[in-house]
């Protein structure tokens, strides 16, 4: 089927659920960089000269967790060793200082400390980190709109005084992973230490302490989840009234624990879109407004500033082991993409020696920069901004996708050059986003996950052929029940391979 309008309509009709697109190109497309190929100072200077976005998002990665969630494939390691926390914080602060010129050349807009579970650090670690930022950027509290940290409910309940101390230090947003308010689903996620009572207590603590923005999330698609259990979680969370709520479709990667259980496959699950509809209806009835395809916020308070700015094209400097940086020249990491304690130790050593350099990444062409904005920022995008980058030369490839999106009711045009997603476009945003991927990105992404399957025979056996890891590949027979026929089709593909 070659008609983009029909392709998009077919994907929507089948209920295709691609992975959530929060970056482009995705991490799966990163490949090793030649030693000495990229100088950090020159790289960031080139970004500023070429694209003249004199602003910056700062992301600091803290990889430590008490336990590993079954769905997680992020860069995390299990450790509660305070000596390791001390050494890691020292290394992170050294790396911040090493990037002083890069940070000072721009207006610092956001600081986000993610992980992992950064809330496991002691208050003195955060004091050290914030003091280091102030050392190189004295007025950072005046320019920064969001200071955020990721936490788990049990980490907050275990140390409420420490969390209050974070607020005194200037914390404005906490992102607390909840995933569900149904006991069976909480256990399924591997979050048994954060049951319903702990979740409610954590929310109460944060709200009582007066934090401006409490962000929570729910996940659609756990094994055993039903429409009824989903409605329960949505209703309960709406009643608890956090300032920001995100709802994600579950994405299981071959390198996540869920891939080994046999309970998850690559499949179409049209019923999950009904759960999306229910959540949107309930949250909007409770006064939330939709900020993105997955996120709802209290007007004037909630939201996710760093994500919005990154989608708009503001560069992101990622520091810490496993962190990614996004520029207009190169998206990169300064270490291995595979988490391990040995990699954390290597990071600490290299940071002390001031020897961290880009080691893996994806060099961006003007075409990929245009595609990045289309993939991430179609919620409200002035196409005129992209003309200076090179959109005019891509019209023969981009216009058919935009026309298909408009024909399917996913976007509407506001004036001659601005596009905005419709409510239907918010719902199917990830299907549309995949349509803007370049052939090169699609191939690199597919190669990465096929290699993961080759190295993980259990995931391949349990989850089947990765039919929709990349793109929005449609079913051969849309009228068939996809869940009933997927295993048979996978077996046929493997026999013929």
C-alpha cells in the first residue's frame, strides 16, 4: 500500500501502538564514534553558530535504584551504597565544571535530575550538585523555570524530611513513578515496595510540603490489566489531584525483564486506545488540560518544561553515566549504552581524569534536524521555522505525510504555515511521528533491535518477531484478530527466514 493517506488510515483502524517517541533519532540508532572525532567545545560552539538557540536544558543522570522495574530498559544499576553515591556525586560535579563554558554560553532554562531514582541520594549530595551549578552559573535560580527530580513513592515516604530539604533548595517538580493503583498491577510492574498505601502517603507528603508541581504516571497494557482496573487507577489518581499526570502505552523492549516472562509480545492492542479515551475524558472533566499525547496538567502549574523546550529545539546537555545530549550537530553519549557497575566505575574514573568525550552517537544532517522537529513538535509547529534549516528541499517527502495527516483528521492548519494536532492527532501522535522517520533511522533502529533479539533468545522466543519495533508496519490481514494470529504468523516468518 503506497498511498500515505491510506497507510495512515490503516494503521489507525488496526490500532497500531508504536513506542512513544520522546527523542529523535532514538538511542537505538547511536553507533560508536571514532576516537578524537568530536571535540566537545567545538561541537557546542558549532551548534550555537549554526542554529543560534542561545538557551540550554541541563539533564543530570543518577543511575541508582533499589530495585529494577520489569518494564524498564533505562540506564539503571541496583545500589544503595552511600560511598558509591559520594564518589558518583563528586564525578558528576567535576563533569559539570568541565562543561562550564558550554553552560555559560547559553541561558539555562531547566535542570532535571533523572535516573534511576535520584531521590535515593542524601540531601548533602543535592546541596553539592546545586552549589556546583551556582559556582559556574551564579544566577541559575533566576533563569531556570524548572528544577525537577525523579523519585519513587517509597523513596519519599522513607525520607520526608529530606524531600522537604529539596524543596528548600529550590525543587519545583517531582516526577513520581506510580504506574498503577491496582495491587496486582503494581506487583506485576516490580514495584511491590510501593503499594497503594505508600503511593497515597507519598502524594500526601509532597502536597503537604507545598511542592509546585507533582507529576505522576500510569501505564496501559500490564498483563492482567482490564478496562475495569484501568478505570479504577484513573479515577483514584484524578481524586488524588496531582498537578501533572502522564499516561503511557506499555512498551516492552527485548532488553527489559518483561521480555523474559512470556506474558508480553509485540502486538496490536486496539482496546488500549479505549483506555486512552477514558483517561482523557476523566482528566479533562477534572480540569486538566492536555499538554502532549501522554501528559495532562493543571492550568498554570503543571507540565514538563524541559520536555516541551527540547521538543521545540532547545539543546539539552546530558551529564552523568548513561546521559544523552541533544544538539543540532550531534546527538551523543559519553559512555556505554549498556548499564553495569563496571561502566559506572569507568565513568567515575574518566570524570576525575577529565577525559569524558563523545563515544557513541548520531551525526545530524539538516534533513534529520527537520525530521526531528516534525517527529517531536507537531503539537504546534510553525513550518516557516524549518524553511531556514532545509524543509523546502524535502517538500516532496514531507508534504505527502502532512497531507495524509490532514486527510485523516490528525492535524489542522492555522494560517499558511502553522500546523497543530487535533484531539484525534494527540491520540495517534506516535503513529504520525513514525511516519516522519528517515530511511536511515528506520534501518539503524531495526538493526539494533534485531541484534538484541539475536543475543536474547528467550526474548525472541517469548515476544515473537519484532514486527513493529520500527515504523508502523501494518498487518497482512486487518480483519483477523491480531492477538490470536500473531504467534502463528511469527512462527511462519521464522520458518521462512
